[in-house]
C-alpha cells in the first residue's frame, strides 16, 4: 500500500504543474443531469457491494465527488467486466469505472473503444494461491491459472504461457471459488484487489509478479461533448488536494 500511495504522490506532482480548469461548456451526458458508469462490483477495494447491494469502494467514492463537482447525479450500473467495457464503448453508459488499465499494450486497443481520463493510481499484478504452496513467477507457467475475463491479467498470462494454461471467469468471485475448490492452482490479478481477497480468506496468500505497474483511469464514451474535459478537471483537483489518497487509505485500513 505504501507503493500505491507513493505512485499517487507522483501523479499529484505532475498534475500540480499542469493545473486544472473545468470545461467552459456544460458537459452532455447520455441522460440529462445524470452521469452513468458501468462497473463490475467484485473488485474490492475499488468496487464491491454492501449488504443492501449498493456499489461501494474507492472508485464509487471518487465518482460521487466528481458528480458533486459537475452538478450531476451519479448512477452505478453493475455488470461483468467485459460487458462494462462494452457498455462505455457503445454508449450504453457514459463511462466504465472498474479498475480499468490505461497503460501498456492493453490500453492501446482500449483507446479505440473509449477515451481515457487522467490516470489516478498505479497497481501491479499479483499471484494468489493457497498457503503452503510454492508458486511464483519462476513456476507460474506450470500452474493452472485463473483470471477474470477481459483483464490485463488474462492478456499477460495467456501471452506468456498459452491459453490452455488459463481459465477465465466472468467474475473474480467465481475465480476465487474455483481456487478454493482446487479447480485452479492460482489467480493472477491486481495486487490491491488480491490483498482484499486474501484478507477475507486466511487460507490464501499472495506474491507480486514481475509485470510492469499499470495505471488505472476511467473510460469515457467517445463523443465531443466536453464530458471528458470536465471529468478530468474534477479528477485532477481530487488528486492534487489529496482526496484520492485519503479515499485509498480509507478503503485499505
């Protein structure tokens, strides 16, 4: 988590040099007065659901504050991750907010689907497995690997070890159930999320991979309405004044 906060601090410095100005024209959304975002709420601490099935977490907190700054009602639209990416691409929602990687080769294709906001945090891929096993990057290719469909974790391990070594699940909850039932040997996923799941399951452990860190951003439906600029202005203010760092710390206490 110290590494996560340090990377946020680097973003603060860069953005403070650039400054942030809200778009002159009021942004246009798919539904007037409402900012909708697709999300896969099985990705704690970034997004999950509470006992009342409300979407909660780091990114919902950020979106609520962005909505306040823009004077828009904010609505989360839950679905699986692949569908969430598609919803923002097709304009079914204004945005996708679901731990979306906006760096590296994966982002190049995604940039043709929707426009990325400013990156607000960096994470790294990790490996989760049952305690007592010896699994690391050195022998990852010998394992049966679980991933969430459509994620960079899936893309990376399939490229390195082949599709036959990888099983993709629509939701991380299904991937973790498969791990607990010994249907896969391990799961590859973002480290902050891995820590959250390991905290819930003491029989599991995690190690970092050697893959490059990835930056998270929000994907905005491609349309020239000033929405991207307005969201970026709000997001950059939240980074610069330390609010993003406070939210991340809150959800990792």
